C-alpha cells in the first residue's frame, strides 16, 4: 500500500477527537486499559523500572481527571500522584527544579506529575512570577536536565499537554461555579487564565517549541471531549512503553482455623456506626 493511500485510510478511520462517546462505551474501554495498567505496574515492579509522566495543559483541560483514571485501579505504592503546592519561602531560594527532583521515582515506581517544572514556562511566565532572565534560562536548561538527569539516567519520561478550546474552557469554569463539588477547583489564579487566554497561548507555544526534543517529545492531547482524551492518553502511554505481561504466582486461600470454644461472633468493644442507609 502506498504511503499516500495509507495516510488517507488512517484519516478516514480515525475517530473524531471531539465527537461524543457514550458513558457505557467509555467505561468498557477504560476497564480494558486499566487491566493493562495493572500489567504495566507488575512489569515496573519486576524490572525495577522508573517512569515519570508529566501532565501539563490549560486550566480545566482534565489533567487531574486523567490521572485519577490511571490510579483508580493501581497501587499507590507504584503509581504516585504528585501535585505540589506553591513553593515555600525556602523552596523559592532553591534551584528551580530541585523540589521536583526530590519526587523522582525509585526503582519500581511511576510518578505522575499533575503540573510540573513547566510551571515556570506557563503560569509563572504569564503572571510575572519569574524574571525574563529566569524564564529564558529555564527554556535553555530544561532540555539538558531532561536528557542528562532523567532519560540518560534510565528513567522513562513521557510529557503530555492536554489542550482545550477557548469556548470549552469557559464552559467548564461556568460548570465548576454551579457545582458545589467542584468549588475546591476554583481559584482567582485559575479563572484569570480565561482573561489571559492569548497570553497563555503564546507562552505554551514557546514552551513546547523550545522543549520538544527527540529524547523528550511533547504529546498533544485534544481534550474538548474528556472521555476520548482520557482513553487516548492512557492508550498512548501504554503503547509507548515496552512492557510485557509478567506471570505472577497468585496466593491460594487457606482453610480457616477452627473456631475456639465460647468465641463470640463479631467485636465486643467499641462504638457501632449507626446504619443510616
């Protein structure tokens, strides 16, 4: 088959990234991917592999939602979700990337960064929290750090940027304001990103252009449709890592010991939680 024909066929077969997908279909596909994530987990533990996954993107793009689907059926001892708060006064005096390096994985761990050192090229740049000199130094330094301290050190690095349209971002912020369960996600800093849409656009374009390297490429995830974005991201992550299914010896359930004489059923001390439901 010619390359032109192959590309044409792929274009026809590729699903619409913004098209709707039913909850049932989403959950069916997610369940399959979560089985594979547990296999990846077993392989990582068996091989002593180390993996860093960076989740960046616009506010409301769904970084936390994607991470929660990854960690829902996996062990927190292997998959670590790292979402650092604003730096302390002490951390502000450190080398910028220092507090992130402290979170890097040991053997048998996968670290999921919910925002990362790329804060310097995003919110810090747009909101004026760093100087022009600090910003330019960061863009020059980070590809070298990623190559020498991460990739050449044997750590698998994946970088994802979740992107949403301007209209969809506004719609999601409005939904958060109406939903009490999502009020914790709102902050003046986040909503300011609506007003500064084009400032962030220019900052993210520069960031990706300057740090998209062969050893640490950026993978862009269209995220107007959250369900498709989550499935596509997880599928890509799994496909990009050369893991293999590791056979494990499952334990057998032993026969219970005999009941002692005069042993009462249940617990005899403590306060019972009332049955309200």
